C-alpha cells in the first residue's frame, strides 16, 4: 500500500470517482437557475474541480488534476451535454436524492485526499485538515456563489464540512502513528463518509447560533 | 511574424486594446448598482484585469500584465475618474451599444492570447482552449459576482464564451499544423470575433435546458 | 528598526492584532445571515485571513501567514466557539460600534504591511499600494460575497479603501526617500488609521456617481 505508483493511482481513482457526483450537483443547481449551456458547464465544472483547484492554488501544486488528466474535461463536457438533452425537470428531485450517497462518498474521498496531500508537504495538522475541508466543500461553495445563493454548506445546519474535518483528524492521527499513507486515506475517508451517512440517516443538525431566539432583523 | 520581440509586442497591444472595452463594461455595471468611487474602480478593474489575472494564477505565470505594465493601472484610474465626472445616466444605454463592437474585438483578442500562452506551455488542447475562455470571460463573471448578480455570460443564452471556445480550437489547430504563432493568434481571434459579430447581427441564442417547458419552481 | 528579525516580529505582531478585529466583523455578518457553525467559522476566517491570503497568492508568496503560524487557526476556532456561546443578538450593535476602532487600526496595519511586502519585492509604487489595499479590504469583500451581499467597502460611500490607498503612498514615499522600512510602516499605518478615524468622526462621504440625480432604474 506504500508503493508510490500504487498510491498515485489510488489518488487518481479517488478523485475521479468523487468528481462525477459533484458535477451532477452543479448541473442540477444550474438547471434550477435556468442558466444557459455555458452556465451549466461552468457551474458543473466549478462544483467538480473547484475545491481541488483552490486547494492546489493554496498549496502551490502544479499541474492541476484537470490539466494532468485532461480527459476529465472531455468527460465533464459529455456529461453536461447528455444531461441537457435527457434530464427533465421531473427527474430533478429523484436525481438529487439518488446523488446523496455518491456525494457522501465524494466528501470522504476528496477530504481525505486533500488532507493527505497537505500532510505529505509536512504542513501542521490543522492546516492539513483545513485543506481536506477546502477540497471537499469549496466546489459546492463556488457553485452556490456563482448561482448567487448563500452557500448551502454554510447555512443548512447539516453536518457536511464537519464530517470532512473529523475525517481529516483521523488521517492526521494515523500519519503521526507512523502507519503507511494508504491506511490513513482509508481511515479518514471512511470516517468522513460514515459520519455523513449517519447524519443523513438520523437527520442530525448542527447547533444553532445562540441568538436564534431573539432575531435582530 | 515569428520574431519573439515582435510577438511579445503584439501580445501587449492585443491585451491593451481589449482592456478598455472590458473596463467600461465594469464601469457601467458599477454605475447601475450605485457603487461609490472605490466600487467603480474595483469593478472596472476586475472586469478589465480579472480574466487575465485568473488565467495567470492558474498557469502560475508571473509577473501579471498589470504588474509588468503598471501604467495600465494609472490608465484605469484615469478612465474611472473621467467616467464618474462626465458619464451621465442618459449616456448609459448608448455607451453600452457602442461598446458591443470593441467588446467583440476584446473577446477574440483576449481569448486567442490566453490560448496562445497555454499552448506555449505545451498544455493539452482542451486546457489551452479553456484558458482562452477564462481570459476572455472571467473578468465579466467576477464583475457580476461582486455586483451580486448571476453572471451574464452564464445565463443570457447569447453566444459569448462559445465564440472564444471556437476561436481557441482554431488556434490550437493552426499550432498543430506547425504554422507560426502569429498566424494562430490571428486566425483564433478572427474566428471568435467573427462568430460574436455574427451572433449579435443575427440574434442567435444558445439551446435552452430541455426542462424549460416544465419548470420546477 | 532595520534589524530583519525585529522587522519580521513587528510584521507578525501587526498582522496578528488586526486579525481579531476582522474576524469579529465576519462573525457578526455570519450571525446576521443566520449561518450555521460551519458558516460562522468560514466567514470569520475569510474576513480575517482572506485579504492577506489573496495578496500572497497575487505576490506568489508562500507559506501563508496562517500556515506559518497555525496557532492562529486554533485561535480563530476558539473565538468562533466562544462567540456562538456567549454573544447574544442584543450585543451585536454595541459590538459593532466597539469594533470600529480596532478595525481602523487593522486597516492601517494590514494596508501598510501589504504595501511593505510588495515594496520589498521592488514592485512599482501603484502595484505596491494596490497590494496594501487588497490586504486591508478584500477580507471584508470576500466576507460580503459569501454572505450574498454587495461588498460594503464598494458601496457605502465611507472612506475605507481610500485610507489604505493614501497610507500606502506615504509608505512608498518614505521608502523612496531611503529611510528604514520600520519608519515607512509606521508612517503608512498612522496615515491610513488617522484618515479612517477622521472620516468616522466627521461623517465624511465619498463623492457620488454623477448620475445619482437621474437614476436609470
């Protein structure tokens, strides 16, 4: 599991799998805002690649995932064209429900891979965990900003970023225990995805701002 | 045309010409939102330099255009002060119509120069084309995000980014045919500007999302 | 004052002091928008570190302040948790008034430190001043964009960015006079903070767009 080539392949597979679920969330958001064909591709692309790209800008890593594996840009384009041709409004709600599970997988996988990359650069634990959270959530944040909405991840009181946060700390702990990176990736991704699935199943919500009972405006 | 110094000069002229049309689009957007003097300069600056700067961050190129040619920042400042002093509300609509043509020129020139820079770094074709599109359109996207609007380029169903996309592929094809860079720049810019002018003249619109007839909300 | 180690320490202290005032502005904005715990931390973090991070991305400086001094991320987290537990809605308005003065200090300190870093890279005066303005104001701009508002700094007609702009030019002038960097930092920060305090005390507003009397929409 500590073989560098195998680890690189694992990273690539991990990022690839999560990308499709995130792109679909962008597609549906663009459809709801009635964006045109360009808007659909841009928002799907931001949702899919935005988090990883922002992480790479912050870590000063080049080339980006979508430069090294440019085939994924073609895949995104094909996905957008297919969705515009075949996805009807009455399919939106079921699609969104169906995407919750690959999205939870993506949350764990993206978060763990982002944290792993930062840990490999010997960054402090909290910075590494933050990079995982950025990777997992900022695609969705950029998607919502472009769609002129307050980002869902910041105000729906559902645990999303906090799952990636918890998974990141598990990965950092495994790393400091001296175990091989593959184990950390697996443990971190499993923790984040597991917590997200648990939160979806139980309907758990984050604590509210203490002023909720005496609104100002 | 393949002389490096001449090519660099051509690049500079190309970027300079397009910048003014883009800055004016930012000025008018800021005026419509009643921003103050700072807001006018920031939005005009984002519209003018945002696309090229984002491209340079993504390609890891330094120094930025506006660092190397800092005189352009003075020019932008002068333009904003002059506009705030002399441009009245009744001039907005005519100004906007008059700017359509230099803006179409800017679309072609910025798009081709962005694609050319990426091609010179041996990036894959689709990435190079994407860089051209980012250069040509993200100034406007940032302008609209700061003004708290859904970006025009993503929802007005007019071909804008797709013109830069088409022009980029022409440039990439010329490059792969082994012709000098100047030819590619010329062919790419002409294609994008030509398509944009054609779209403006004919009122052509992009295909709509297939759910347009059965809205969800 | 020109001792490099002392200067570095001064920089760190300067950035640290301003950070808390900026984080509180983010906290209050997030509270007003009823964001959840994640949103509160993200918006406070953007307000506190966003301007400096954007400056570092533009100047291609690494590591970021919050990577080198990761303890500040813990401090931010503690500040957010404490605020969510103890800050009640009836404390918002007084908190905001009380924060005006440390915020004015932060404006001067962040602006001067951003300009100083650019001057040390031998960038042109206007670019260095712009970097100071970005450092001092873009945390607030990002905070407002994420909260889906037109950034306050761009439309409230109160001098804020222009104070940092003026202070930056004072620093650049001191630098070109050949005086030690510490003097420039002090003069620039004092100018910006002093102008801001003066503007708050006198209620001075920026000139309005000349079309204000004949609105278009």
